[in-house]
């Protein structure tokens, strides 16, 4: 089986990778890179393709999917109160601007 062959993955794993890739693409990551990251996440969660056979199943760990959010939270916690307040004001202004455009 050549490298990159996805025939041993389940339909569920395929859907998961597709969903993860779309999330990366929405954040501006290239299609090729988002696919690579998506399959890396699926592999980390489930241990790779689900091979057939009795007693070969393993529990899934969703820790890799949560990892990104934790990293962001840690970075946010290091910022000063003034920096966080400025960021919140900027975000509020952006939301207000976008709401105005959406209603027009």
C-alpha cells in the first residue's frame, strides 16, 4: 500500500478529516497544508486507519483536537489586562462594523 493511501480509514475518520480541514481553510491555511494537518489530527486521535480484525480496536483520544485551544488560552493568559481590554474593544468595533454591513 503506497504512502498516503486512505483505503484503511473508516467513513467516520474521513468525515472527521474533512471537517478539520475545512476549519483550517476557513482560517486561511492552504488546502494542501490543511489536509496534512487534518489527517495528522485524525491519526493522533485514533491511531491511524482502523484495520479490520477482532480485538484490534482502540479508544479514541480527543486531546489533539483540544490542544490548539489550550495553546491559545495560555497565550491569552500571558497578556496584560490593558492588552486584553484593547483587543476586546477592537473586536467589539469589528463586530459592530460587520453587523452594519450584514444588515445593509
